[in-house]
C-alpha cells in the first residue's frame, strides 16, 4: 500500500488566506448587474420583442443606413488620421526634450477633461465660415463646419489622447541599444524607425486605434454642434437615436441602439483578432 | 537634428491647432463683451441652479463608483478566480458604449413605456426627465473610471503585505484600512479626479434623460447647449468657461499626481497597453 497525495480538486478560484472575497465579489456583481448589464439586457430584450422582421425593417431604413455610413466613415477617417498625429505627438513627447514639453504632455489629456458640449461649441465657433480657422479656409473654398469634415475634426479632437496614451508607454520601453546598433551599421533614421521602432509600437497603435474608433462612433456632444446634422449626409447615428426619442419612437431608438452595440462589438472583435495575428507574426 | 526639429514643430503646431485654440476661444468668446457682461451671464439664477444640479449629480455618482471601484479592485486584484478577465472586460464596457445609449437605457427602464414605467407612474415617481434619471445615466457613463485606475495598481502591488498582516492576526477591515487603502491612496484620488471631471461634464447621456428645462433640469453642460441654441453665444461661452476651468484644474491636479507618482503610473499604463 502506497500513500498517495490526494490530487487537488479543480476549483474555480485559487485558495487564498485573505478575507473578503465573497462580499466584495457579490457587491461588484450586483452593482455591475444593476447599473450596466441589466439595463443592456433590457435593451436587447426589447429588441428581441421587435422580432427579426421588425428589427430589420427599422435598421434598413435609408436614414439609418445613411447615418450608419456617416458614423463609420468619419470615425474610421478620424481614427486613421490620428494614428499618424497620435504617434507623432507620443514620439516627440517621449523621445525629445524641449521647452514646454511637460505642459504639452499635460495638455494631451484636455479632450478627456473638457466637457464635450464645451468642445462642441468651441470647435464649431473656430471652424464656422467666420471663425478663426474657418475664415482662413473659406477663401480657399474649404468649408469644415456643418459638413462631414466637421464631424471628422471633432472626432479627431476627442480621440487624440486615446492613441497618444496607449502608444507612449511602449515608446518609453523601446530599447535604444537596437537603434544604436542599427545606426552604427549605417541605417538611416527613417530605416531605423520603419524596421525597428514601428514593428514594436504597432500592436499598441492598433489598441489605440480600437479605443479611438469606439469613442468616435459613440461620441455625441462635441460633434452635434459642428456637424450640420443633415440626415444621411452629416448626421451621426447617436443623434438619430436622440431624434427617434424626441419623436417618441422608442422601437426605432431601441433597434438603432442595438445596431450600434453590435457594430462596435464586431469592430472591436476584428481589431483584437488583427492584433493577435500581428503579435504572432512578430513573435511578440 | 533637422528631422528632430521639424518633428517637434509639426507636433506643436498640431497640438496648438487642435488643443490650444479650442481652449483659448472659450475664454475669448466668454470675455468678448467685457468682464462685466461675463459676470452678468454667470450670476443668472438659472446658472446657479445648473451649478447646483451638476454638483448634486457628481456628489452621488462619484462616491457610488468609488465604493464600487474599491470592491471590484479587492476581489479582482487580491484573488485569482475563473472569469476574472471577463469581469474586467464587463466593467470596462461603458467605455465603448455611446453615452446616448446610456440615456436610452434609462428611458427603456424608467420611461413611461419602459419596463418599470407603469409602476412608477402609478406611484407618482418620476425618474426620467428628472434628477434620478440623470444620476443613473451619469453613473453608467462613469462606471469604470475608478475601478480601472486602481485594479491594475492593486495587481501591481501584490498581496505580500496583506498576507503578512493576516498571519499577524489582523482582521479583514483592519487589513483594508491599515494596509491596502494607504497603498491605493493616490490611485483612488486619480480615479476620483477623472470620474468627477466626466460626471460634471457629461452631456450626451444626461441630455437624453433631462427634461431640458433651463433652470430646472439643466446641468452646466446642458445650459451651455440651451444658451447656444437660443443664440446667447456669449452667455453660452461664459458658462462653458466654468467647465473649461474645471477641466484645467483637473489637468493640473492630474499632472501633479503623475509627477509625484510617475513610476507607479508608468507601471499601470504599461500593463494597460500590453
């Protein structure tokens, strides 16, 4: 007879000597359920009540599809432009030392801190044809406010910190030795950036892009003042939800809300998959 | 060197155009008719009501999410259990949901045709187009703010000190207040700061559930909209300057905290970017 150590049974949590697991988890789950999951569940339940036919007849309305296209195209464009400017700002703030750097670094978070309605009226006033920036562009035949371009400008404003703040810590962690070695072997600065730095930064750029995109798609306050809000041209989907609610069309608002939820979910999923693929390829 | 200079120049130009100018125009428009008119716009009793409403909403939503954040960080950072990452994802969910949808959810729950609408109207309780709806919508939107600052921080700090305290015979609350809370102090302050800025400035979610009656159910953000839409541009910017001042104060405090606690903040950010 040989003594055996009893195999530890599978447990859903690792044992710990610290107290308070059950109550803290219970409160977390209840609060999460009451504030977030429950209400979302109710929206999905109301949507299910419409039936497939009812749901599709709402989301295939030309105004819904048109506004969805406006939201998606402007959000993609704004996040894409910010990939470059966000990377540039993050790079300059992390790598270079210049007077005013800390002030500039603090200012990156302004779009987080500035209430969206304030950003909205400020941007609208700046870019209106008689505004500080609008007046410079008007003689060139460029109009930004009350056009789809205005939506892109507002989205660029609010999503900038998402990309800068995601990329910055990765740039801080880059090993300068590799770059120095490449430089000694005669690589140009641009080659070094493209071949060594960028591949290391790329996964975090994707994360930042995903965060920026989600924020742009959902954004409301900073956009509606500058957008023009012409259905199917310069009206974003969140504004259409508000319009439906104002007309007491709760079914319409619910279906569009569910549509938005699914669209952002699919986009985030796609970007996560892309990111996993990039990581695998670069062996990160 | 030339490359470096031009990169810095482009970055500064971009930031000036996109971040500095919007800030300047708020104050410039607010003061465009002189300081007297500026203060006149601010002493309007409706503005005082909007300030009061904004403070009340933040005074409920921020502590609620602070307590939640502490609870969530305790169970997520101190223990290892199946589904922990799912829980973190669910907590972050409100970040990727439009604030307008946050408002819509409250309407679907408590509006006249909503889930509890009949019961509420029978009992003469008004949530939508009133303060409770605005508080709930704000709580939804600011839900992850404290939790997501202190969960990674608590994970980074580990459990060694808490476990030592247990072996020395400390009770749960004692460990929390004497060991864990002091370690999390600045993270909590940081989270509360960001949560408060968002709660006081929230527009989309609150706009959907507010009755939009200037002086009654208007917060500062909604007052900015009301005034702007009724072409009282200077007054709108005067109210906006209060919110911009709040934003600047938030940034100054945030920069100060980041300066004092750079190492921990970098560790937390790194965890998040990974």
